[in-house]
C-alpha cells in the first residue's frame, strides 16, 4: 500500500535533484530516502530513477507520476492556506441572501467594505423575497439571510434596528412642497403599490383602509426598486423602505411619514449549524452599519 511518506520522498528528490538534497528537505537520512523510494518502486511496479554515475535520473514514468503528485500537493497546500486564512479570519466563503431592498445597493456597498479587509474571502450575494431567503438558509444554501421580521421557524433570529418607511414622489409633484406626508395626502393619488406577501404592503394597506383613504392603484410590484423606478418616471407616488429610496434619491423626492410607519428586518441563521467566525463578524458589522445608515438618513426637504 502506498504511503504518504514515500510520495513525499519521491517529490523531494524531483525537486531537490538528489538523494542527499531530498534527505535535507525531509530531515531524514539518505539511506531512509533510498528505502522509501525502493518501496515506492515496489508498490507502483515502476522504474522511477536510473542510477548513472552516482546520480539519479528521473524516468519518463517518474515525471508523469510527479505531475499528478504535484497537483495533489498543491491541493493540500491550498487546504493549508485556507485553514490559515480561516484561523486568521481572512478567508473562506460566505453566502448571503437578502431582501431586494437591501441587495440593490446597501448590501453590496457594505460587502465591498467587508471584503476589503478580507482579500481571500469569497462572498456570494442573492436578492430574493423573505420566504425564499428562509428556504435557502434552512436548506444550507446560504449561511445567513436578511428578511422581513415575520414568523421564521427553524432559524436563529438577530433583530436589526427598526426603520421608518418613506414616501417617494416625482421631482415636480405638488406634494413635494410638504415637509412630510400624512395618510390623507395619498387620497385619490396615483399610487404604485407593493404586492403581497410583503409586510410593507400589509401595513400600508391597513393604515389606508382604517382611515378610509382610497388611492388610485396604477401599478403593483413585489420590488421597491421597481416602484422607485416608476416614481422617477413620473408614473405616481409610493411608500418604500429608506434603503431603496436613498438609492434613487437623485431622481425622486423623499419625504417622511406622519405618523411614522416602522418596519422590522432581521438577520436569520440556521440552527443546525454553528455559525463560523466570519459569519459572526459579518452579523456584528452589518448590524452596526445598518444602524449607522438609519441614524444618518434624512429625507429630503422642500427646495433641496
């Protein structure tokens, strides 16, 4: 049976060019190297070296074998490099699924900063609705997810700071002169609505229904970024999350709502797998960046 030590000796001779050099590389005696190579030739039934004038000359079979051996050693070295990176928290992989409102701008910007100090980390980002995020985290396709804070079975939940939804209007809309908007301001207005199963849709519809406000629903979409795009094109007004609104702030007007409509998003993690160090670091830093954005975010004012 082939032994790893025999392969090491074989590789050391090819690299070093002689038995004595190989012995030095491996830290053993030259007779020990000779014995390992003799055993390797016996196991493989190959003549690996020609002994000429006290020198070893690798045969064609030896060089063909070495190419495969070297690939294996490079693979082992990559594993050791990865282990070192994981130990020093510089490498590995991280798979993140998030609501489109975050995946459209805020999350990629945060990820770029996070990766900047971890050049060997491989990260994949996915934007999808909450129930898909839950499925991906539960099935192990993602290491963590960011979702609307609804009932999330089978996962560990890390709450994010609550954020207030905002109104978005075309730049020349008459309501753009207001400092803030109330539910009554939406009465009889052309409106782009988010559709179920969005929690934002349910909350906005409930408030409008309770106050007897009738909007003219001109379009419906599951994505806040599409709503903002349609508002930017002058198609109507809408109510969206602040992260998406900020992404489109150059092409529309953002106003706060009174009374405020708060939404809660959460980070979810699988319960059947212990989170890696890099996952925990991501969660900690993302929560801090999320809160910092909300503290700094200010809806635009009339004339701005």
